[in-house]
C-alpha cells in the first residue's frame, strides 16, 4: 500500500504543528481526516484552530471533520470517535499526537502541570487508542501511531524533567504493549519521534526561540515518515520505536536537506531523548 486514499484518519492535536502536517499529508492522498483538538476559537499565542485545520485539509484534497475534543475526558473522546464513524463509516488509522509539555525539574513541577501532562500524554493516549480499537478491528491495514520517543533508558534524559519524560515514555510503552496485545487482530502500534528538533510553537516558546527554529527541521519530515509507517503492512510493521529520518532512509529518501527550515545553515539541534 502506498496511499491513504479513502482511509479515515483520526488525529489528536491536529490543529497545528506536527499533527496538522500529518493530516495534510494524508489529505493529499485523498484521505478523510478527523481533527480532534481543543482549540475551536483562535488562541492569542498559538496559530490554528480545528476549523482552520479542516479548511486546509479540504484545500489539500481530503475530507475533514472538525471535532472539539479534550482528551482528558473520556466522554469527549467517545463522542468524537462516534461522530467520525458516523461521518466517514469507520476508522482506519489513529494518530496520538496531542501532548502537553513542561521541561521542569521535580521541585519546579507543580501538581497541576504534572497532572496535565499525564492526563493528556499517557492517559489520553490510552483512552483514545482504546476508543478506536473496536473500529480498527474492522479496517483493512489498521494502524495506531504515537508521537513519542524511543525507550532510551538513559538517566540523563530523565533527570532534567522527570515528569515530562515519564509521560512521554508511557506513550511509547503503550505502543509496545498494544502491538503485542492486538497482534492477532492485525492492528499495528508504533511510535515515531524526530531526530532533530522540529519548527513548532513549542520549540519557539520553550527551546530557544528563533535561534532554535533556524536549526530545526520542518514538521513535513515527521509527516512524511508517518505516511511511510501508516502505509506499511500492519501485520508486519508493528511494535517499533521509529525515528523520522531512519524511516525515510529505509524507503530510499537520502536527501533530507529540503526539510531544514534554513537550508545550508549551521548544525541541526538534536531532539530530546535521542543521542
């Protein structure tokens, strides 16, 4: 399979950034995309809403459904999944992209921020995957993809921001566990993480502003890697922790220069959790 044409893709956090890039890549194939995210009205500091994302998806060639959904709440997840099935007739792919981040050490991570990260990153990923599984069982070549890091258990990655690290690693553990749990059903579960930092609002706000952006890649590299994973054979490609550039190199894409925000400039900055 080389296309997502006619497939229905349920993506959390797809109103901007990497989630939107994955949605637009699927749309260019002619996919149906459910945009499940919290932002229904313009945010003062962040670009995009579920409605602007849906319009971009339509302009790219896909069908779109804008769903206001806070994945901390099971009822909202179930309602969003039900609306997607009503609109498109099923779900073929689930992309767990929504995430909360706080790069803070233990004593500077307050309980409210801790709870937010774990409710969205770990618990939300679990509940969204759980809600989609019944529909994925009826799909041809079903996939679930977590935007989370490889399980690189090096203490240096945990020490600076243990609460965030654990919340992201829990997503990868769910991918590994569910890949085995649902292997007989033919549902693939994988995780995907960038080798370098990606030009998103989070990077601009938390990891060094425009200097960091200038040494990053665009979300398109993650979207293209996700597309390669989501079009692979779900019974063969499952239970893997993937890095974007390794996925692309594996399908013969050797020139990655065009993914840089500023081609020809200084060394790229590695992302968190990768050596």
